[in-house]
C-alpha cells in the first residue's frame, strides 16, 4: 500500500473518530456528572431556580439542621461552568415550605418564601450580580397572607404577583398583586370559590406568558381519604389582564372508575411558551403521564393524551423552555427507574431517553450511591444550556441536593446583558398593612366543562447536543469516501 493511500486511510480513521465522539456523548446524553450542592449534616429541600439576563442561574434551597433546630435558606450561583460556594442568606427556627425566586428587568433578584404551619410569607431582594453577599439582601418583610406554598412572579411592568394555597379553614387558591414593589398588596382574590367541601388544593403551578397573562394549574385531594375513595381532579385558571380578573377554573381531568383512571398522585406541572400553555400530570391505573395543551392562552384545550409510553411513577416532574421555544420535560419514572428527558417541538414529542439511571426493576431495595432523584427541577441558562437539579426523597433524613447540566449543541447561546455596576445595599422596605381575605360565596360543586379536542402528533426524534457537528462533518466524510473509492478503482484499472 502506498504512502498516499496509508495517509488517506489514517485521515479517514481520524475523521470517523471525530464523528463518533459526539455519538458516544449523545448516548451518555451529554450531561455533566452530578455535583452536590447541599452541605453535610443537614436535610436539604428541593431546588428553586431562576436564570437571569447576565448568563447566570440562581439556585435556592433550604437545609434543616436538627441539632440546632434551625432551618437555613441556602444560595449558590452558576455561570455555565462552575457553582459558587453555597451561602446562608436567612435562618429561622421554623420549617420553610418553599422559596420562590424571580429576576426583574433591572437585574434585581427577588425571593418570597413560606414558613411555619400557618404559612407565614416573607419577601426580600438583592442585586442579582451581588446576591452572594448576605449584606446585599434587604431585611425580610412579612406579607400578611397565609400561604403554603407561595408562588412569586414579576411581570414586564414590574408588577409583583403572588398565587398561593391557603392552608387554613378557608382553604383554596388565592391571588394578590402589588404595584409598588411590595409596599402594599391588593385584597386576596379567591380563584376557586367553588371548591367542593372537604377538598384541598395541591401542586400549584404558576407562570406568566409574554403578554403578562397569568396561568395556574393545580389538583385537588381530600382531607380524609377513605379506602377506595379517589375523588381527585385537575383544574386550570388564567388572568389575561394582569391579575385584575380571573377566569372560572377549567376542569382538565378527573378520576374515572370505569377505566381505572386515578389522579391521587397527579401533581400537575404547567409551562407557558408564548400563547401556548402545556400541563403534564400523572394519571391512570399506574401513574402514567398525560398531556394537554392550549394554543390560545388557555381558552381551549386539547383532549388529554397519554404520553411517554409505559413509563410510569411519580416523584415530581419539571418543565422548561429553551431559547428557540422547545419544551423540555424531566421526570423520575420507571423502568429502568431513572430521570428521563423528553422534548416537545413542532407539536410532537421526542422519544424519551435516560439522563440518570437509578435502578432496574427488582433492584430498588438498595440504590447504593445512586440518588433516588425526586423533584427534577430544570431551568434554561443563556437559551441553550439545560441545568437540572434533583435530590433524595423527601423522607430521607439526610436528603441531599445535586445539579447537572447539558449544553444544546444545535442552539446558539443568547447574548448576555452586560453586568451592571454594583450599587448601594438595598434599603429595607416597610411592612405592608395586614389584609384580610375577600369574602366569597359559599362553595358549590363544579361541573366538568367540555374540552375542545386538538390532534396530538406522533413521536419523533429530536436533535442531540452533537447534531450540528455531525451535520457539518457528514459532507466531508462523503467527499473523502468518494475520493478513496475513485482512487481505488483507478488503481485497479491501471
């Protein structure tokens, strides 16, 4: 064999090796090794994350320390490659139900959280580019609403929105807003005054669309569930005028005995992309996944459709939208048991692939060093980087919190805004005047609305993180292969 042919052969092998490297990464899904955020000695909560316009992800979580009987709100920031050392920004002697973060157009990071059995709500803020410093955070102020949990959002006009579940005897879904940076709040508006007696809202999801429309989904359980009793159902409501008025709740799904369609572990998750609203929940004889969506800001809805095939289980899912509008779903489901990732693009779902393996069927008794992976919480950084948090099960006394990330190779990163110059420490705001819930009519049972059908497209493939590289290399390989074939035939004839 001539030196020229040997050279061409080696060049072909080298190009093929480059071509195969992304394929191997795609088979491993391109995710980084899980990184532990939580500290030793405490019990962590799930993560509460938000991305800012400067190319950072802000992650909050709580850690309970039983010896000191204290709970801390922890904070860390991710720049696309590294996480900062976690810092305690708040300590309390009460249990913290949840933390809800948001970033406004001015680059201020806001958080609201709920603590105690009655749901005491507090609010604070700090510059997003200097939130690591405890001194940068404003003194927490109390918002006089009983909320477990609290969901906090800021719209494009700087209006604060809070949607929450009242855990008291007046249980239900309530809403308040503030137009003066949390100095004063509206009277609580009861979003579901027709809640049937004995029911409790759960798994409240709350999002804003691009025109400041507000969207919410939740499901109902019962206070005292009897054997064989499954009167569960899922509802949705919206406000398309910035929270001034709310629609009557729409029924998305309900328990049906005749087809063994259960909703006891529904835990719906809602996401908004422009005027498209998606809700995913668990339902069926086993907790399979069902999906319904609206293309007109929640006015009409598709017929709920089972998705993800035979995968089932419920450990609290997560949804996120990337820089070109594609919807990403993450859930800990089985079998094999693990974190699965799927993709909705052009009205169809991709096939699911395994992000993180936990256990095979029959081997769940001992996870070893594997994380049980509850509460899969995703956020998109810079439009093209998926950041995913997950942790041990809530009942684990040593519950840990982990994060991983994957860059989408077929999307260019969004241009980050320039980091602003640090300003003075925020001045603590005044405590608002206590408000009382707005009285509403006596609750009555609701009837199921007619759901408008919309065709769901079949499953289809999605581009992996290596897609652009493979597309770019393919013409080169074809040209090389053709050149080698022509040379081989020429040599044979001569």
